[in-house]
C-alpha cells in the first residue's frame, strides 16, 4: 500500500510544479529559450503523470489478483471410488 501512497504523493507534487511552470509561462516574462524550456518541462510532467497513472493501474490489478484465491479457477474432481 505504501507504493500507491508514494505514487499519489509524487503525482500531486508534479501537478503543483506543472501549475507553477504554466503560470510563469502565462505571465510572459521569459524569452523564446525560456518559453521552449518551460514547454519541455510541461511535456515531461505530462509524460511522468501518464507513467504514474499506468503504474497505479498495474498496482490495482496486482491487488485484485492477490485478493483472489489461487484455487478459484480449479475445477473440483469427485474423488469417490470408481472401479
């Protein structure tokens, strides 16, 4: 469960940083190079957010798989005496 909480904390921190960068871009104080750098940062933040979302989906699937019993899919066989 700690991994899920860590990923969610990281995601919220990235979201905050992305908002800071986009607000700075909106103020328009940077030159072309600064704008290009900020665009690259935003793109990187979005990429990392997608990766975190994918990891959370995998983590959820692993939890669901762990909760099911390994014998759920086994067919029981009648063990009576058959001659």
